[in-house]
C-alpha cells in the first residue's frame, strides 16, 4: 500500500533528507586512496548522531554499517570493513540514510578514487544523468513506468546495462515502502503517480551486462555477473503539484 504524505509531512521529511545529503557529501569528500570503507562508515555514523539523527541502515535486517560501500564490480550493499582499502582507479558507491524525527532520508552517489579510467568516468556521468532523467519524469498524473523508461533510455543509449534485480522504493517512516520503483519500464504503464508520493529513485547501472549475482556469502553483497564496473546514484524525491521535489538536498 502506497502511503501518501501531506504537504506538512513532506516538509518534515526535509530534515532527514538534508542530513542524509550532508552525510553523503561529507563522506564523499573523504574518498581517497588509502582510506578504508570502515573509516568512511565511522565518519558517517558520527556525523549522523552528532546532528541528532539515527543511522537508518545500521541494524536494518542486521546490516552492520551506517553506509553501504560498494566498489567497482560491486553493485550495492557492500558492508564497510577495515580490510577494504580504497586505491587509485577505484570507484566507490556510497549509500547512506538518516532518520530524523521519525522520517527517513536515503541517498547515494558513486565517487572516483583518484584518477579513474575513461570507461568508469563515463559510467559515473551516465548513471547520474539517468537518475536526473528519472527524477524529471516523477510527475503528478504520470506513471511509474515513465520513471523507469527515462532512466533506462539514458543508460541503454550509452550502451550500459540496467540492473533489474534491485530497484528504487517508496520511503517515509520506513526506509522501504511501496511502491517498488524499477529503473526500466514503458512510458504510460504502471501505477499512476500522485501528489504526496515520496520515492527513492536509484539507478544501478552496469558498464556491461545488466545481470547481477548475489547476495554473496556475507548475506548482502551484490556484484555484476560479468565482473565489469557498476555505478549507483540515488535521491529521495517527493512528487508534488509543483513537480518533483528532491528531499535529500542541503
Ligand atoms: Mg534506497
């Protein structure tokens, strides 16, 4: 069941969105060769708590981090670890969320570690652009398929694969609410979009095939089947009469 938010509830969700965005930006600023994903996680957790939030991921179905840190061929849900040290040429997707006053914000971005290959650079640019195309399609009286179609068109025009097994989601008091928000689809199909829907739009785009494998032995990690790199960008977005409103913004 889709939970429609009132204008004042959407207003209240901005605090969680603002903090989630700040944590993502500041954690991303620490990305450099030699830092571990556990150090990034500790920084993010401290910042969330210092600002009066609760890490939304920590303890979620037993997850052991405040961020997901997914490198290179890892698509999503990498568990932060002292053993995973970033090195020049890596890309790292950082996904983080904060709960503030009972509302959840959720966002992600993929960062370059030093100099990266041209292919990885293009993957980052196209994935972010596909996310914004999806956001622009989140319009009252549109359809869920409009969002997926917009994302898919950008990604596939660049020759990249759109992950099917993992999708965006409704968000509110809970991190994952209805509906599921696929990054693929057909214009004019799927659920009708209404004012007051709040969704996380989060393309996961692979340089090669769309196919994913996982979760792995740790119960979480999802990777590309062909071992080629994957990128991930995400914003929490309210659908309003005035158009899409990005809540995970500072
Ligand atoms: Mg999400």
